C-alpha cells in the first residue's frame, strides 16, 4: 500500500475445524448370546418391559423343550435297560413266516444253537423257548405260530415286543404274506426285523440279483427296513444283538393296559359245579401294574373276574446261581438249574427284603402278630411270596354288561290335566282325527299314521328289500340255504391242491352267484341314482313310508336324539361326556401303583371259567390276557371310523354280519354305515363303496380310543377276507343316523312356474298326505304341492322358476335308523389260507 504500510494477513488454524473420524473397531460384532453372558441377568432401565417379557418367554420355551427332550431320552434308555433284564420281563419275539417256501423251524433251530447262551423250553411243543444271553445281559423269549391262522398271527402281534418276519430270497412274501402284512399294519405293527433265509443256497452270480430284487420290493412298503440273512449261527447272533439294541415301537391300545402271554395254563374244576372252574394262567406281566380287582379279557374267549394273583418263581432267571444256607433256611435263586425247587420259599433274601417294601404285598385276612411269631420262617416266606393280592368284593368290578330294563319305567311322563285339555282343544279346533299311535309318538308323527297299520311291524331290512328288489325273502329259508352252501363248500376243500379240479362247474353254487350278481346290480343302481326308490302301486305311499318325515334342511332342522328310541336302548350304557371320561380313566391308570408290577412272573387265578374254554384251547395258538379299563365290559353303541381296503372290491351292504378285531377283542356284529362329517345328523349309506371312508355303528362293548379296528367278511367256506381297516371313533348312542329316500316324478304340463307332475304318487290321498313336504328338482328348482288333480296321483306344483321338460321332480323323506342287536362274542377260527397261486402254478405247468 501507499505509505509503505504492510497488511497483516489472518492465519488459518488447522486444528480447530479438522474432521475427526471414529476409530475402526477390528473384529466381529458381538452376538446376542455374548451380550447376555456379559450382562449376567442385569437389565438396563432403557429396555422396554414388553421386549423383556418376550425374551423371558422365549427362554422358558427353550428350557421347557430341553426338559421334554431329556425326559424322553431318559424314558427310552430306561425302557432299554428294563426290557429283557432282571427288572423287566423277557424280550418277547414272535416269529412269523410270510412265504410258504420258507421254514420257521430252521430259524428257531439256528437261534437255539448259540453255545454262549442258555436255552429254556417253555412248552412241550418246543415252539416257545427262552434264551439268556450273558454277553448282552438280557433274556429273550421266542415264540412261533402257524402263519395260516390269521387269529393266531394277530393275537401274537398284540403282545410281542418284536416281530421277526421270515422272507423268501426270491419273492419276499407271497399273497398270504401280503395279507398278513396288511392286517398287521392296520392293527399296529410293533418293532420288527426282516430275516431272509436261503441266500447262501443260491449260486454266487444270482445272489446280487436276489438282493437287488428284494430291496425293490421293500422300498414299496418299508422305507427304513433292513434285511438280515440267517443261514449260519453267526447270522443268528447278529440278529439277536440287533433285536436287543432296537428301538421299541409302542401300540397305543396296550400302553394303558396290563397284559401277559400265557406260558402255563392249568384248570381246576369246582367241587360243587363241574361245569365251571378256576383257570390258572402263568406269565410275565407287561404294560401297566396288574390289579386283581379289575376284569380280565381272555382274547377270543370273553371277560372274567380274577380271584387272586400268586408270585411264582421265575422259570428263566437272568443270573442263575446258588447261595449258602443261612440260619437253617435254604435260599436258592437258580430255579432253572437242575435240582432246583418250584416252591416260592427258594428266593433270595435281598429280593424278599425289597418285595416286603412294596405296597402290593399284603397279609392275608385274619393275620395277627401272634401267628407271625409262631409260624415257621420258611412257611412265612411261602405265604408272603405266594399270594400277592386277593380280590376284594367291595372293590372288584362287576361282570354286568347290560342294563335290565324295567317294563314299568318309561321316558315319557303322564301328562297333567291342563295338558290333556289343551291337547283336546287343539284337536277339536283343527278337526283332526284321534288315532291309536305307539307310545312316545309326537304330534308331528301322529299325523303320518293311519288307522290301518297292518304293516307297522315291518322290519327295516324288509323295507330295504322292498325298496330295491321289490320282493320279500324269508329269513328262515335264507339261513337254511346258507348252511347248506357252507356244508357243500366244506366238503370240496378236501381235494388236494396239486390235483387238477375237473369238476369245477359242479362246485359252483348258481344261487350264490345270482345273489352276488343281484347285489352288484343294486350297488350300481344306488351309485347311479342315490337313495331313489320307486313308489309302490299296490301299497299306498302314506302307509309304506309312514315312518318317514320331511325336513326343511337336513343340516339345520332340529331332531331330538331321545325321540322314539328302540327297546334295545334300555339295555345299554351311555357317558355324559365320552372324551372327559376317557381322559380321567387314563390319568387314573397312569397314577395307579397298587398291583403286581410289570416284569414279575405271576400266576393269575381266574374264576367261573366254563369247562368248554379248556376244550377250545389250541396249544399252537398263543393265549393272551388283557385287563379291561373301567366300563370297558359294558354294552353301548360303538362307532368305528373305517376305510375300505384296496384289495377288496366285493359289494358290501349295510347290516351284513362282519367280524371285528377291535383292540384286544374280536366279535361278530352287523354294522350300520353312515357318512363321516362334522354335523349333528349323519346320512345313512346303503353300501360301503370302494375307496371310501365311513363310520360303522354296532352294538358292542365299550372300548376307549385309541384302538385299531379290522373288519373281516367270512366267506361261505370259512375263510376271512379283510374288508376295511380303521380305529375306534367313540361310544355315543345319541349319534343320529338318518336314512333318506327320494321319490321322483316327471313334469307332464309346464305353464310358467306352475307344472303338473305325475308318477310320484298314484292316488289322491297320497298327494294330500305329502302336501306339506317341500319339492326340489335335479336342476336346482324348489317348490311345493299346490293341489291334487284327479284320482290317479297327478298334482299341480308351484316352483320358483319355470321347469325344463327334461327335469325331474324329487321329494326327500327321512327316517332315523338304529343298528341291529346281533352282537356275538364267539368268532369261529378261519380255515387255513388257500389262494389261487397253486392252481395257477399247476395250470402253467400243464400249459408248458
């Protein structure tokens, strides 16, 4: 600048406005788990209460799931430790042959040939033996049954822990083996192992192909199955080891019950009455504790009461050894060794001390301390160990299965004077005619009944036959014809399979063939025109269908479940709430401690057993006992959820007698089929069609679900065919099963919304009788009868729209149906299975 002056420039301070970034934190971010571990339960004030509660709930759920997994793991390990050891019963293995070309005796021989194990014969036939394996520290019981008896196969599968299924190296299983597998699947297949016998007998080049073909067969039905070869003793040892380490599969119906397989059966006739006696059954208790006050069901023979339970010596102890004499008392534990005694005095002192602590070991009646001091020690031990429990008459369940109806006791009460006067005034005002009606008939139903009730006592079966067939078949003549046909078929079964049957036409029953053809036609007509029936011309429709009524809506219209019940309903029992009762009984069963514990070898005394039971016992068929839960011996209306078996295509009509395997029971009864829907009324089905699921209703003993159900049809020659499989739905007498019939007519004259309909009725009185019932058409029109025309059944009808000439007018009528009381606990044994494979093979050989 001028004047030589200098200007001072302002300097920039770099530190005042310099940006300073955050230092980078190397390493990974901390997870939520690491933060929770650092906080150690300390919660910041800023954390919201809602978020904290959510975290706590998540933590509780995880902890609860961990506890459940641990409990289940411990239960599985405890079951493996107890099954087959001294704490539990022997591991029961059932041997079933699924092919006629294999031999079950060879399998049993290889298992018995183990030199390191001890073998105990449990019966005279040698089909059941015990095996003690010291290297596995377990004991096994093997039993084999005749595969041709389906009852024996199913009874064995009800009680065994593991099934050993023997296969053929070429085909695996034959048609009967497939039939057995279907039945076992439906009943509930326990733990199983598949054994192939004869692989080493094949040429070396064909072994690989045989194994590959068997694998393909198994992939169709068993995804995780493993095949074991049994041709040598080493193979048998490996299979026994696999059975010992295998995870057990439980059957639902036997988890809540106590059961045992009989190893020894004796019978003592009563001195006063030689027709009945006491049956003594010895075996190992399985499942739940055995209470002597419960009822016991002998599979295939009925329900009985137990008198007492004895503690018998174990016939196959896991550690057989002898101990020294002590204080003059002989103590021996090796009951299976030579020189051992069968007396209950021979038991270890340690076992005695542990047994005395159990609650179920009780003194007999009238036992005092003075008697205890004066008794011999050996005799005292014998008494305490011999009788475990005796039945108490105050706690013992009764065998009463039906209610004795009182003829003087009715559901309807006598009306009062005011009700009678009101009813009389109503009748006079409406000009109704007073008729004689059955007791319990409502006013609505009384309007449908005429004075001439000659056909009122007609049964439902005759009605169905008249509706479809148009003719009446005598029941007595039908039974005699069936008996004659059965006799003729039984005579023809004596012809050997290997001989060609040249008299095949002579064996064919033409009447049976015609009946089957007629049944097929009826099923096809019912499928094409469901529930449609023809109005009879010789009988008035108001008489023929007097028990039917019209409904405004099948779904919403009310129907009293206690209205006009049959007399058989006075004999049955009913629960107020089936589901609640079932849960309470299961809970009480799990909490029950009193009784003989599982794993003990006991002798059960069953009283009032008829002598005929011993005559019908077959030593080749296993005898199984199941305890019944409370109320399971009482009769009620049982409903089974059934699905038609794929291999059976024969027409099955409602109310045909079938053979049921329900849980541990089997019986014969004619089921009533109905639809399985979520409504308060269920439509009756005349036929059980293929690929369908229905509900079968029968009168039978109460069985709490879950329990499997198998339905068989008995042929004329005595064979049983599997028709349907399913499970127990519930016991409910209030389930309303409604049968529907449809009367059809055809438009004769059409004028706008009014039409003249004919061929539905054939007289004027029937048109007036059914006038209140609503009409509908197949094309969706709705209407009602306006008035009759003439005397030949023509009627003028009004619809919500104009009809088409090709339309059909329909009238739906409904009636409640009930099952037929024909329960039969006796089921005859089926004849050995005979299929057409042998015939086919003979024909193929002849053609070659």
